[in-house]
C-alpha cells in the first residue's frame, strides 16, 4: 500500500499552502474581470433622479446574484449611482412608504428564494411594490476599442404607481466619449392607463 507520508510539520504546511493557492487561482480565473484584446470597459452609472417628488416613499434595492454583498438590501439615495457590487449581480427595486420602513426596519424584511437550486430572491412583503422599468436601449459594458464610448449615465425617473408596481422609466441617457463631447438623449414619460401618483389606491 502506497501513499503520501507527511514526515514533518513543515512538509504538511507546504502541501496545504500549495492546495490553497491552487484553489485561489482557480476561483480568480472564474471571476476575473478580463476582456479580449482590442476591447475596453464602459463605466456605467444608473440612478433615480426624482425621488424628491415623492417625499412619502423610499426606494429599496435588493442585490442578488452569484456574489451578493453581506448586506444585500439598502435604501436608494437620490441622484446616487446604484451599487450592485460584483458585475454579474443584479438589482431589484421596491417602493415602500417611508413610515412603514421607519417602523419595521430594512433588516426585518422577509427575503425569500424563488427557486431551488438558484440565486433568485425576492422580498416577500405586501406593503412593498416591486418596480417595472421602461428602458430605451441596451447598455453595453464592453465595446471595441474602435468605439470611443467610455461612460454611460442613465437617469431613471418614477412615473407613478400602477396596480402593485412602481413604474420607473429611463428619462435621460448621457454618453461620454474619449473626445470629451458627451451626447445627451432624453425620453418622455410613458403614457399608461390608470397610472396614479399616490402609493396606495
């Protein structure tokens, strides 16, 4: 019978260190932010710009994905870039009355998994409205070097409330290029039947 014999504590530590190093390199190779030669990343920022028009509500972000943060739920600040951490994570947005969140607290919201196995989660709370987004186009994060685009800023606005949804739409998109001349695209508020301005019907 043959096998590996650990003669000393030093040998044991060396082998264990080598195994951990291999695991670390394998993990990094899976999640490394690498792109093909001849391409570059485009910085992106998506933010809500008219929260001040709805002083009685708050917007809540739930970060979901392969590498969610330790605190996956946070309050969205007006005119601040939404944060999702790891690039493959996603953000789900909910609206709630400010008084309700003040009394219940973010950490007490009920986060449930939608499927097994999987990473899709939702906040199960009848006092929250989930968001529907009306987006005007794709937001590429990687483009060829022949494309001078270096940054995309997307401004989302609250259109109102419809049924059990808070309606968000893209009101402006600012594209920045290497030559320093930005392009601004503006979009109209969607016309939706029965859209209301109050949180509750």
